[in-house]
């Protein structure tokens, strides 16, 4: 791989990480990892304002994380690539392990 390609990939990666830097967008990705959904249903499931969800989805669509499909008056959103959900799940597992290590460390310090 050429250096310019490697740099381009890291720039894409950084942009992807910027999108992930918002808990609401991570929640949206989690829901879309389960099934394709219209914005109203996403808002209901996440107990968020529909306008707020729409703004997040627009940004995610602009960055290529989600795709849309129109059916009648509804627009359905889905992940552009199922590996996005897999990546988030992997990160969540890493963070859960880190939290458990911190708890164990804290418990061992308290018990000392």
C-alpha cells in the first residue's frame, strides 16, 4: 500500500471516530444493527426527540455510515455496512473488560 493511500485510510478512520464520539449516535448504530428502521421508530426506541435523531442520521448518512430506502412516505435507515455494528460491539466489549479490571483493582485496594 502506498503512503498516500495509508494516509487517506487514516483520515477516513479519524472521520469515522468523530462520528462515534457521540453516545446518541452509538445508540442509533446499536438499533440499526438489529434492523432497518424509520426515524420515528428510532426516536421512540431511544426516547429521543425525532428532530435530534434526524440530525444525527443526516450526519451519519453524509459520512457513509447509514443508507436510506424510501417506502411510501417513510424513509428507512440501515447501516451501510454490517461491520460497523461489529466494530462497535468489539469496542463495547473492550470497554466492558476495562471497567471490570478497574473494579477488580479498586476492590483489591479497598481490601488491602
